[in-house]
């Protein structure tokens, strides 16, 4: 009995080792069998029932590819004879299902053709909100019935016309398999030497602001330091003053001399405001030179020189020329034209 115990133990050990080896072979053989197993047969494509005689259809897309969110037109054209009639009352955007595309609008129209034929146009406006590389449009079904003399129209059996949809490309800004809906952007670190340019830009901006503030301050000071009346108002005051002092008659020599004196002074003051310079001590020739240097009109320069020359001669000649009433009237007319000059 004691001699059989070691033999039984050795047999159990060998059986265990054999069982473990068998299990290892089975584990290795399963993946190989799975790899070598024949692939499952592909799913059969949905069968499309051909249209009946004297009926054909075509499809058309206005785009070959669309972006996510774009709208496109899907046109279905059916040519058929007068023996058929389509049911179009149920073709609305609420009843037509083109999932995953959204039906935005749908229109239908029947156009008579030659040989008593007809052509049906069904125009669908679809919107795409799907992603991928391409998507086939779902099958579109139209219902019709065949006219017969033996059966009434409302009692005829309706039949279906299945129209397979074409494939449209889908474009997207996202990567094929993005980790996030946002595109990854690589950020470049700003090198430390580049901060010098930023600091220089800030310094230049500060200097520019200081300079603008200084110029604004000087401008305000100059405006406050400017003395004297407004030139336009002063010229208007001189014009009113001279006009109110023009005598009605120039028969009296004393009146003429007073008129020449006032006209000479008022004209010099008016032209001084006009050129923004002091002209009270200028002669006729000097006044002409100043007006030409200022760029005044030739007619104004000629009238000013003429009036000033007549007034100065009449004031200082003492030969009785100041009593010339015609010359005084001419001076008055020229003065009226001179006082019309404005800034």
C-alpha cells in the first residue's frame, strides 16, 4: 500500500500537466480560428423595384458636396405617360422624411410633354447637419395609380415608385476623429528679447501722448493770449459805421474833406482786419504791395489803391480838388465795393 502512493501521485501530476498543455493549445487555436474564419456575407443592398412601363425617373443635385449647415436642392424628375397619375397632396415638408437631412422646403410641378406625356418635377431644399466624408440620400417614394376605364379613380389601387438617392459629399472644418470640437492651436512662447520691442513701443506711445498734451496746452495758451475783437465782427462794425456816415450830398467842400478823411481811415482799418495786419500808416503804393503779397483779387487791389490815392491827395493837396463832388461819389461807390470783401 505504501509502495503504490508515490506512483498514484506521479500519475496525478502528469495528468494535471497534460490538462494545462491542452488548455494552452486551445487558447492559441481560438484566435487563429477567428482570423481564418470566413467573413460574414455583406448585407444585401435594398432592392429597387423598377418603374412600370412608360415611366422613368432621374435625380439631380445642385452641389456635389456641402458644408455642415449648408442647404442644397435635390431635384427628382419623373417622365410618365397619361395612363398614370401621381398623388401629390401628401408631398409636404412635414410628411416627407429624408433623415438625416432636414427638409426645408418642397415644391412639385407637372409639365405636359409631347406625345401626351407628362413630366413631374419635385424640388426639395434639404439642410445637412451631419458630419463625415459622404452620405447617401435616403430613398424617396412617390405614389401613383394607373388609370383604367373599368375602375374609378378614387377606387384605383395606389402603387409606389421607389427612387434611390444619390451620394453627396460632406465637408467639415473638423479633423476626421477630433478629440475636441475645437481645433488644436499650438501656442508659441514669446521670447524674452522680444519684450524689448514692446517696451520701446510703450515708451514711444508715452512720449507721443506727452507731446500731444504739450501742444494742446500751448494752443490753448495762444488762444487765450490772443487779443483784439473778432475780425469778422470788427469788419462788419467798420462797414456799418462808414455806411451810416456817408453824406447825402457832396456839394460842401468841408463835407467832402470830412468824408475823404473818414473813408481813408475806415478803409485802412477794414483792410487791416481783412489781412490781419496793421495798415494804418501805409501809403497807397505800400497798400498795393501788401494786398498783392496777401494774394487779394486784382479788382480789390485796384479799388483800394485808387480810393486811398484820391483821399490822400484831397486831404493834403489844398488846391480845391476836395470839393469835386463827382470824385467824391466815385470814392463812395468804390468804398461800397471794397467793404463787400469778406474773409
